[in-house]
């Protein structure tokens, strides 16, 4: 099962407790944030995954960035999650970024949450009760079940320093128990494999490794893959598979894994490309999508509608691209020319470059640094048609 926390400090103590039982390897905080900029600024920029086990399950834990400048990386990490741990400070309550994260998590498809109210050692009982009430109200507002969502109260600092067991180590044990009770999602193992790439590595003497979470289907050693995205399409073969330093014979939907591939170099690939079984899917530029625009009352909503002819940025699972809504005279029958804030409509969109998109894929719409809407793909256009629309738009500008 894949899960995440907004604040990784809780997981560090969890890993420490599990490592004593042989279920995990302990990582200090500076091992989670590895990049020089992350160390210098003391914030998470790139999503990081670690694995551990309880008596009942194996977890892949994703540490997502919470800073507003790295919402794209937050979406990349969240796109693979089955459940999330929402960490809220008892001294602060829910913050604006917390609400945006809930909005994005719901839009991406995260169904299950467990809440950890941290810093219980720094707040009185009345304050903690008020924070818990606020959290449940906010969860209801963003489409989660506030009454049924498990909430654990504790202090990660007390757990790390082995103080006040009731709010320290015992709270971590309650958190683990709550996660063990999260229902396992159904996996689609019969459809052709789809593997969105979130990182690319080069291993000396071995070759190129792509990592990501298999969305559907299964993969085995020797499978032929086609990797597409950003106007490129390349063929390769899986030579080895690994998950948290364990060699695998088979990767199934929901597994966060690394694939060693041949005949491709690191510079040939980039995050956002998608590996599929050869001949099963093809990239496209044109999509029809059901779009919901956030109202001005939402934490990142704006009063500006999405109109035909407007350029916006859309973020899918592991990639983002500038996208244009065709001008009015290019719209098909039934496609809206405008979607007002707080309303829903169907619009046609054209991507700048061909990408691997399938019906049912969800995406986030961004303008500048603000999340202004969400969407779901209901149909795709033939690449040739999208190319024609793109040329037409360029000709008008000329």
C-alpha cells in the first residue's frame, strides 16, 4: 500500500520503532531530504519513498513537499498514493496549504486519510479538542468523511526523544494500527500495463533505471515496452525489476518499483514519460475533459473563468504541460466556450506536445501559482486533428 505524510517527522519515529522489530530500516531526516538545496533550505522539494512492514502489510511511504513552490512535485508524489497521513499541528490547526493539499488529494483520487495531530505536548486539552473539531469540518468540506476519519493525537518529538509514552511512542503505535485498518484498494491486473515515470537514473555498468508506480496490469522480466511523451516514442525491454532493494520476478498494479531497461540512455528519458506495452496505447495532443472550476471562496480559487482561447497549465500524474483551449470557432458541438468559477462544463483542450493520456485520467489546472480547477478526460482526439488545430492557432497569431 502507498501512503504519504505532509510532515515526515512522524514517519521517522515510526521507522525507528519498526526497525527495532525488523520491519524497516531507520532513516534520519537528512537522509530523506538528500538534495543540497533541500538540506540548505530545510524543506522537501522532491518526493522520496521508503519502504517498511507491519505485521499485516508492506507500506511504501512517500514524503511529498508541502511548499507552494513545489506543488507540481507534491502532485507527482500524491498521484501514486492509496491513502494519506494528514499531519496537523495542535498549535496551529489547519493552514491554507493544508486545505490546498486536501483539495488536490481528493481531485487526484486519494480516498482514505488518517489524521495525526502533532505537537500535543505544546497545546492544552481544550486547544486539541478545537483543532480536532476544525479538522473534521474541513475534511467534510473537501469531500472526505470527517466523522469516520481516524484521528490520532500525539507528539512526534516526544516519540523521538522517548518521553511521555502516552502521546509519544504509544501514539505512533495507534497510527500504525489505524493504517493497518485502511481498506486495500482493488487492483486492475488484467489491463495492459501502464507505468508513469517519476525518476530516471543511470547505474554504472548496469544501464538505465526508470522508477514509478505501476498504474494497471503486470510486468515481467523480458517484457517489451514503448516509452512515450513530450513528442518522443522509444522502444525498450525490461531486463530486471526491483522494489526497495529486492529483486522481483513480477510487478503488479500498485507496486512502486524500479525497472532496469536496455538500449536507452538517461538523457533519452525524462520524468512524465509513460511506459506501456508496445502497441497498446499511443500519445495524443487533443482531449475532451469535464472541468470543474474552483470558486473564489476556495483557498486557491479565482474569479476568472476558463474561456475558449485561453492558455493554462495542466498537471497529470508525473508531468505538466502548457495547454490551450481552442478558440470559439474551433469548438465542437456540445463543448462549452466558458466555464465559470464554481461551475462544471465540458471543454476541448490541446496540449503543446503529444503525451500519453487515457480516458478517465484526472488532472489539475493551474494559472501561475494557483490551482484554479480540476478535470477528468472523457475523450481523446486523433493526433492529426490536434496538430491541425495547433497549426491553425499559430497561423492566427501570425
